[in-house]
């Protein structure tokens, strides 16, 4: 189902046309997401709200992305991975395992790089709240 409230960043009028005999497989995409050019959201993905996916971000099937996550460009997420809220995936990362909430990952076979302190600050977390997740990691 495509709703009338789908918008684009362009100022001119836009439309989405789907002709007969097309199969659009199951996926769920929440509210207020920015999905840039050449991104791919595969079958059975669940995308939360308030996410930003830069160009060429690719999600394999059954990926779950929580809220307020950001990806840099050319990120690949393997099927069945879970991406936690307020996480950041660095440019060119290949994510083959779950990404914990509040963290940054980067690299080919992405590794934990630390807390996403800048992302937490931008989302209204205080300095003390930003360091609390460190203890759980």
C-alpha cells in the first residue's frame, strides 16, 4: 500500500506509478525516514522511524532497523541482522552481525568503534545520559 503522504525533496510535483502485474514483497517502513538514492530495502525488512540512509545503503532480507539510526554511504547489511536505535554505520561498512543500540560500527566486516556520542547529543541526550550506555557495552 502506498499512501498519499509520500514526499520527496524536490520542489516540483512528483508521482509514483505502478502498472499491472508487479509484485511488491512484504516490508515495513516507519515514519519520517530519509532514504537517499540507490538504496535497497529487501523483502521482510522492518525499518523504524527517523532514520537516515545515505546513498547506496543496502539491506538484505529480514533486517530489522530500529529508530534514529544513520548510515554513511555504501553500507551493506547482511540478511537477518538487527540494527539498534541511535546507531551509526560508517561509510563502506559491511555489517554481518547485529549492531547494539547507541554504538558506531565501521569497516569491512564492521567492528564496534565506540558509542555514537554525537548522534546521542543531536537527539537530545545529556552528556551524562550519553555515557550511561557505555557501562552496558
